[in-house]
C-alpha cells in the first residue's frame, strides 16, 4: 500500500495509525514535499481483513506475541488453555501499594490489575505481556487504566 | 477527465505501510522456527471420513517409538482431534517469550492442535464484525496455521507430521507457508468416490511439485475381532489404482478394526500399535515414511 501526492508527484510517508475503538481504522500519510496529510479510513470489515493477515498498517510498535492472532480472535477458547511461564523480568501484577522486594521494571496499579482480571483467561497472559511491552517501549514504570487505554488505542487492541 | 499519475510499481521508495515487510517477516519467522526440523510431511486425503486423523496420530506414535523426534501439527482447525487421538491433556499450554510449548504425548510426540485451545464441543469461531465472514475466514485460518508453525517451540525434530483437513486448500496454505514440504502421504478408502476426491488432492500436490511418498488404503476390509479374518467393507480398489496412476508406492492396506478404533478413542496408541492388525500395518507405514525421509 502506497500513497502518492499527485500534485507533488511524491510518495507519501506513513505518519500514524489510530483505532477509534469501533472496529474502524485510520492511517495518516504525509507528503514530504508539501506536508499535506491524508487519512485512509477503513470500515470494520476492511479493518478485519487486514488484521486477519496478522499484520498492522504502519508496522508493529511492540513485538508480536505467541499465537497472537489465535488468542486475540478465537471465540470459545478454553479458560485453562494457557499457562504463562513468566521470566523474572516479567510484570509484577501485584497491586503497586502491596508490593515488596526488588522493584520490578514495570508495576501494575490496583485498578489496572482489577481491569486485567476482567479479561478472559484464554487471552489474559498475552494481554498482560502486550501492555508490559508497551510500557517498557514508552518508558512507563506503572501501568494504570489510562495507560491501558492509551495502549489499546495506539496498538489497536480491540476488546482488550 | 483522467488524472495522470504514477502507479504502485512506479514508486520505488519502500512501502511505508510496512505490510509487505510484515508478511516477509512472518515467512522468516516460520523458517527460523522450523530450521531444526529435518523433514516435514503432510498426511492428506481430500475426502473426509477416511480416518486420516487417527492414522496420522498412530503414524506419529509409530515413528516416535522407533526413536525419531516427532511433532504432530493438526492443521484441521475446524474439526481438530489430534490431541484426543494422541491422548494428551487439553490444558495448560505453557507460554513464554520464546513461544508456546507443545504438549507431549505418552509416546513422546510433540502435539499442537486447535482442540487444545477450544472448550469441549465449541466450534471454531472468530471474533469479527457483523456478517460476510467468508471474506476473511480463510485468511484467519491460514494465519492460525502460520502461528502454529512459527510460534510453537517445536525444537529439534526428525519429522513434523501435519494432519491436513479434507479438501485441497490447506495443502496450498501449508506449501506456501513452509520453506520446504518434503512430501505427502495420501489416505483413501477403497471406494470409487474416495478415489475421485483423493485424485484431486494428488494432482494438486503434483502441480506444486510436492513428492507423494505413498498411498495408504484405510478401512480396507473389516478385521473380525472373533475369527481374525478380514472381509471386504467397501467396493473398489482405490489404493492400488491411485498408487499406480500417480506412480507412488502403496504403503499399506489398513483393515477396519473395532478394537483399534476403541483404543484410539482413549488415546491408547501403544497397545493399538502392538496388539491390533491396523496398528501393525500403520507401524509398517511409519517405517516406510522413515526410510523415505532419510
């Protein structure tokens, strides 16, 4: 997918991606010559078609997770299908105010933990990793519901 | 009035949407994961109800019992049964940053199947907007198969057996995803209807230059549990005819064996291989596969 600024005869550059949360997608492209920005807007079916391929317009911002598409999109998954084998560097999801011992790189607020517990177990471990990776990528030390909302929007985590 | 402008191929700068790059990365990820897999063989039939999943699970167990490191990938996403047939517990797949660890059967076969992921009796359904799901269902299933190949920690394997669903499309998906498909084993039952359907699959494999390692005729007669005699079950001679037409060996004729079916239902593949007529034939087919991939 390429966008051409016809007036300048210049290939436009991907600028940003937005997922408003209603299944649609907006991808903005900028002309390097005249700085004009155009947005490609896809409806939910078009968005689904792209995501079914396991790709994201503009590229990934955090690494892909194991069985990401399956775990994100399968309905009716077993609650006990997955067990997370968390390394020492993994997120501490104990409430921030209760934690003790060495400080982990990313902590979860109590409200964020409660919200995470509302995610089906089939996909919870993966969601946790994605939020943690997002926090690390963006230098965020504590994951709160606001951070989760931002990550959802930035990464297109519908339903997470 | 037409607007004059350059087209996609005229633009030489990289595709900044990175869609093509991501697809390339997906293929590279599959190749990297399977770098330690010495041979990948698909079991297919093109026709449903020929006992392919049972045969595949038994073949995997047979090869593992002969000392090979074997993986079993159930590519039948809609009607998965490899986990049940292999007698593995459908819970607790361990996920780490390196991927998902396959479940290991009692015979040492590393198994990955959609039936490890779905609730009992739940159909495979995808989260999707509204109707018209046919547009992306095929893409979803292909992506799921890709993830099963790329994201499962198969490790070093002598043989990865892939159980393909009925039809020909999944063979195409698999062939496009894999860096190398070393061959297919074709399963049929004796009937003319099966022969016609399986021929299409074999032609599809031939069109893609996938070697046909051999043909197995399943339900090739009924093994009477009382007298031990094998009697005809279906009219026809599809196994021999398909083998001759495609210049492939007939690897075996597997009798329908109620005791084998009963053992397979409970995932008891060791006694199936040791104590049943069907198991004996499939064990010999396993040996033939081992020889073929070597």
